C-alpha cells in the first residue's frame, strides 16, 4: 500500500489516539479488556511471521521528512527499497530508486505489546463496531512504550498500533505508528510512521519517517 494513499488512515489513527488521551480511567483490571487482550495475544502468535521465522520479501517506499519551524517540512529524502527478511530480521536489501543513506537503519519491526505486562484500559466511546481500541501503559519506571492497539473485535488480529516512548535514549520525543494487513495468513505492517525529535549541537532535529509497503511476497 502506497504511503501517498494513507492520509485518511493516518487521520483515523489520530482520532483514536485523541480518544485514548481522554479515556483512560481507573487502574483495575477490566475482565472484558483482559478477555480480548488474551484472545489477541494467542491469535496473533499464530499469524505473526516472526513466530515461525517466515521468509519473505517486501518492497517499501520511504520518505524522510526534515521538519523545521512551525511544523513546516523543509526537506524530503526518499528511497524505494526491496528487503529480504526472515522473521523479524532484515537479511539484506537492494535499492530500487532513490538514496537511503539518510535512513539505512530503517526499522520495519514493531514491539509486540501483547506479550508485555501493562495496565490495560477500555474506552467509554466504544461503539461496538469491528475496531476495538485497547489502551496500555507500563508501571512507573518501566521503559516499555505506552499507547494503544486497535484489534478486529471478531478475529482478534491487530489493525493499528500506536507506540509512545517517553524516555528513549538520544531523543526528546519518539513515537511509532503501524497499520497492518494480512498476506498469506500472516500479519504484516503495510504502513509505518515514525515522528521524533533529536537534540543537536545548535538546534533540535525534527523529522517524520513515513514508510508504505508496496508489495509483500512470502517465500514458501
């Protein structure tokens, strides 16, 4: 899925994130939340390519956007790259177009929050539709990210994942967002957003890294 066609999806994610910021309430375990969390954890394990070390190739178009004052993008670098992967690891890669020298360490993986210990929450504005949003935050002092995961209420598979890292070393701000798709019975990200601020010598570096997965091929 091309990143250029993802504007509506990003807006939907922001709406969900905004709901998360105002909806987290008490810290007692909700049996409904725990039920869906457990179902999602077990179901995703059987659809996660990292679990069975599945080999696959994917083609991704990435935009590295340098952000200046008032959120204005002052420079854009881009590259289209083919990645050869095993499970969660990138074995090798080949540049198709552009120059990826500015973001050679692109991270296509995501934290599987379903296996981590969290305080978990439901949302009072849940409409009962297909999308079910579950908020999570670690105990004080824990370095795991907080955020929310949106799952398919009927199939328990992840649809969206939003991660906020409040204390990531070397960063003043660091967030990652994922939208998922299913290919050949396995779940992969089809769009990834990274927004960050890094301290610099003279000024902070603000950037947005936007990746759209164009094609995913599982190697049987």
